[in-house]
C-alpha cells in the first residue's frame, strides 16, 4: 500500500515565489507525538515542582508548629513546678490540720499517689515527626496527671480535717469547761460525804461553790434548758441544761431563775442567781455534771480552773 503524503505550501504576501514541501503521514504523526510528549513532560515537571514546593512549605509550617509546641510545653512545665511547690506547702498545712483534728497522718507513700501500668499520652504521628518533643509531652502529661491526683487527695484530706475540726468545735462548745459562779469551793465531788443538814453520810454528786446571794450563775457550756423550776427534792430552784454529746449540767439552790424550759443558751449566759433555796445550810451553788447518764466530777472538765 503506497504511503500517504502531505504537501505544505507557503504563500508569501510579496512577489516571492510560492514554496511547497511534501511530508509523509508518518512524519506528521511522529511530530505530533513529540509535541504531546514534550507537553506531558513539561506538565509532569511543573506538577512535581509545585508538589515539592508545597511539601517544603508544609515542612516549614510543621517545624514552626513543633517549635511553638515545645515552647508551650516548657512554659507548662514551669507553671507545673510552681503548682508542685504550692501543693507541697498546702500538704504541710494539711498535716497540721490533721493533727489538730485528731486524725491519723497520711503515709508519705500514699501522698505520692503513684500509679502503675504502661501507657502513652502522645500520638504515634508526633513521636515519628519529633521524638524529642514527643518525649517532653509524654513526661509533662504524666507529671500533670500526678499533680491532679495529689491535688485530689489533698482536697479530700482537707475536707476530712475541716469537717472533723468543726465536729470537735461543736463538741467543745458542749463541754462544760468553766466554773459557773465566782466563789470558793466549799465541797468537792465525793462518793461519801457528811451532809451538814441531814447529818448523814451519803454521796455528793457535784461540787459546791460558796457565794453571796444574787451572784450570777452562768451556763457552763452551750445547750438547751430542759428544766427550770423547783421539783421539791431539796435542790430548791434549779436549772438543768442538755448540752448534747451526752452532757447534762444542773445548777441548784438558786434565788432567782433567768431562763425557761426550752430556751437555748451559750456558754457564759446568765441563767440564775446564787441563793439558799432547798435543803441548804447557807447560800451557795450546787453544780453537777452528768456524762452519758453517769454523775462525774465537774472539775474534770474545767480548763485551768477557769472562772466565768
């Protein structure tokens, strides 16, 4: 089969002669393939160039982000060191609070609140990209977790201590720690005392404070008046106060009462006046303390022989 041929004619606009060229179809196809190949190569090189530039820009951005991340981690570690010092200081105060509250000391090993088991807080991508930064982030994460556990333990311990101190404070407010009248002790608590009026020997369930008629009688602790009056049993005019926590106090032989049944009083509140009512040989205050239903010596609870 004869090969196809093409004629190319160049026609000038001046008086020069027309030029013509004959080329084969194969040559034209070869030239077209060459043009297409050249265009493809140029396109490939162009795409590769822009991809490389994009990767360079991306790597530069990632490097800057890593540097910023490392700087933030360093700043965080500095703040964590300050927090660690604050927790250590609060831990010392917490130990003092536990002593005041009467609570046992927390074992130092417990305060370190260690945990076991492997684990990682950083991503695998970060570890591959920047192992040094990844290690720093991992260490910071573990230290932060430890600080959070220590802070949680500290908060729990302080809550326990303050709650116990509040309970102790309420209990101390109910303990009859003062002598309820000014005067001198004329008779002590005894299981076998000679009664000056009855002239017999029998237990003396409280103490006697000799004082002038009209001297104030004060509540020995905070509580609620459960009786104010005269039962006709030799105590004369008397006041009984329930202080809670098992404590009840009695104030007998008063000349005048200043409280009524059901009234709440604080330590040092004037509840009556010294007198000589009931079975007595002279003016004085007979003062009793009952603890959990048992008569006890009132002087056992007086702090430093405190006077009102």
